[in-house]
């Protein structure tokens, strides 16, 4: 995900214009935030962190992009640092809420990243993730890269914001998000599939398919 440094400004602008219904859908799945300590994993330029702070939360954020973190720090709404989601630089059981919006699909090891989010959450804490849907991942892999195997360990070419940005992401399966190690450590209490990308970003004209999913876990006490 370090390549985001190459188009950090364009990506930040595009994600801030992301359909507000997508963000509102995610925000409505979060618990009450006033007075809560929250970690935003893959925080980017800090758009979501600023919202959490406006709701009364004390906010921390991590991202692998130095430029995105620099933009987040300019918002002065929390504590931000460069770090990998697969090895979070925080003690166990620190946060009331851990969030990640359109970021975790870049991880080399999705289960490990989720386990790290669970580790730093307090017992009973909420871990809420909005991730690119593996079905979209599969269709992009097939159309853009000619890969026919859903289970293959692969890199996937995708285009966003009316093809203005080209991304190379990792391919994942549903089992990456529902791994036994994850479900032994946290209860999955919400799973939703949604579509938000415009027709210009869909890889097969006229085909409606889920572009993202929301998963909400609660750490086992």
C-alpha cells in the first residue's frame, strides 16, 4: 500500500467525495463514540478520524503512507503515525473501538490484521471493518488480469475514480475475513454486502454486484 504515496492527494480528494451514503452506512454501525478511545486502521488522510473526533472520541490512527499520515496530522484531530496494520504499535486491550474503512484489503495477511485489531481492543470492544468485497476482487482479477481462480494468491489490478487511479491490490477470499482464528477471538455480530461504485468503475457493464462489505466483530470478554 506504500504506492499510495504516489497519488496521495488525488486519493484523499477522491475518498472524501466517496458517496456519503457509504460512510453514513458505516458510521451508523458504530457504537456511541463520545468519550471513547478509538483507533482508525488505514486512516488515510484522516477524514473518518475527523468525524470520530467530532462525535467526542479520542482518536488514534495508523497508515503505511507517510504522505497520507502527514495530511491526517494537519487536521489536528488525533494522534497519527505510520505503521502496518499487521503489527499495530499499541498495547493489548487499549481501545474501546477499532475501525477500518476501505483499507484492510491491502493487507498481505487479512486474518493477522484482524487479529491485531482484536488484540488492541478492550474486552467487549467493537471492531468495525468496511472492506472491498472479494466478489468484486474476483471480477476485477478476471477482467483486468485474466485470472480464473478465486482461491489463487494473486495481485489484482483495479481502477477507481473513473479510472483516474490504477491500484494493484491483493486478492482475498471470504475465509480471510471469517478465519477460525478470528472467530475464536471475537464474535461476528454484523455482516452486510453493499454496492457503492458508479457504473464507470464496474468491470462488467450492466452487472450489479457487491463492491464492499461491512463486518462488525465484538471482542470476546
